[in-house]
């Protein structure tokens, strides 16, 4: 089968659903193309020159990636590229899979569907959650107001058009399906849910990796390492985790913060760390290559998420590390026991449960094994991609 994925930014170095889906389709023997921009997503701390990948056609792990010239890349994650329709005509695919309805490239793919005769799949990653700019409790400012206005007008109109042309709409979590129904007024029967997944062959516990990272940061055997991983915008509220560490009040605890920060935000967090004299207990690793990320996860004893849930949970769980997180979050189905379930933002409850798990190594190991098993059975990209391929084949057989 000849498959084309259309997405504004394609970033194999970060993984993400679109990369692993395309990679597993290649492994199944299909001809897989990606049409995208010549750059990665705009993060405030990254200069433009570091984002540019270059224009051209490249082979990335067997995926044929067509990076097109960018005409505009300024508002939110909106990017305009030149030449999507031309590439589609040349490739002549059986199936086009648009990752989100958020870009003009996906709009072009939906416009040319009938003319070029391919089946169109559109998946959806958006929903309203604490920290998302549509959430009513988020701090209001002019920039947020503009984002909401743009999303509720232009982006909503474009989404309506793209979804109207789709042969199948896929929500990546149940909350995304609810958002499709509530915000875009799409009929429930047009939507299927295929949960986000993880590459379990890459993300797995490694004892040698655990030892190397703990040695690198001089972590003693009796020290308990908490993990917080992701990309840290201010809405992620990293200050809460510093308050948590102060509440625990135990020098044998360390907090690994794995990932990058919005411009100026890390310095704000550092001020709080200095004020509480917790410098020795907080480790900033910075951005870590996904190929060695499992070593950092394996070095930790428990992951903690007080506020925002994240799809990186799956990668952490795949490494056999239990996650403590909000029972009232969109990913609460990934919490494997009452011992790891907390109310959102409840530092007092979290500190008590963390201390309990610190003193119960056997239970902690059992929760970690249960996490790995859950991911392997229900959330691997091998099984996720097979479900997507079943949708493709079913649509093509309707011809």
C-alpha cells in the first residue's frame, strides 16, 4: 500500500505518534511517505536556525520524508508550506493520513481527495484540559485571547472542512472524541478511538542504564529519585514539584527534571529552589536523546505528575517505572493502583503516598511491572499500527 502522512512538523528525534506509526507501517512492508514543512515546531527557547531541517526528499528510517519550503510560521503552531498538492499528485497514494486538522497542508490534502482518488484519514489530538489555552481556569492575557479567537474562528472553520472530507476520523484518546463532538459538532458514529501508544522495544528497563545515570549524578543507593519529564511551559507548574520536595523534607530524596523549559521559566524555578535551599536535591538533565531516554527513566524510582498528565507517561511506564498522577486527569486509565492515584495538585496527599512507596520496595516493583504489562498489552505501537491498517484496508475494500 502507498501511504502518505501529512503533518505540519515531523520530528523523529522526539518520536511522537506520527513517526512511530509511519515507522511501523514501513516494517509491515508498505511504501510510506510524509509530507511536512522544512522545520520542527516553534519552541520559544530554540533559535530559528536550529529548527530548520532543509528542503528536499530524505530517507528517515525507511520513511520517505518530503520537506517543503515554509512560507509562514508565526502564529501558535500554524505553518504554511508550498507544494503539498503537487507532491500528492506525484506520489499518487492509496491513503492519506492527516495528523490533525490544524494546518493548510491538511486542508490541501482534503481538497484533492476526490480528484486524486485516495481515502482520507484525519486524526485528532486536541481537547480541553487544565493548561490548554481553551480551559476556562487558565490565566487570561492578550496573547491567550488571540489564541482562543484564532482557534474558535479560522481553525474551527478549517477543521470543519477537513473533517467533512474524511472517510474516517480517529481520536487519539477518549477526551479527543468528546472534543470532536462538543466543539466541531461531529457525529459520534464517525469517530473511532485509537489510543496513543509507545515503542515498547525502545522504552524498557535497563539495569546498566540505571547504574550509569545514577553514577553520573552521584546518586547513592539509599537515595530515592522522583522523575518529572516533558517539555515545561509555565502552565506545567513546575513550582508545585519544588513545593512537594520541601513538603517531603527528606535529604534522601532527589527530583530528576528531564526536558527543556520555556524561555526564562527555568530561572524562575531556580529562584524557588535557591529560596528553599534544595539545590542538592534537584537535577536538571536538559533535553535527552530519545535513544538513551530509557536510561534516565530506569534510574528513577517513581514518576510524579501533580498537575498535567502527559503522553510521556507511556514511555516511562514501558520502562517499568510506576507513575503517581491525578485521578481526575485525562490519562487516569493509566494509573495502576490506588497507591499511585492522587487529587490534582494535592501536595499533602502526594507526599504521604510517595513516602509510603519509598518504604515499600516490593509494592513499588509490582506497580512498575504492572505498568510495563499494561503498556505492552494495550498501548504498543505494534498493535496501534495494526489497528490503523485495518481501518485503511476496510476503507479501500469499499471501492
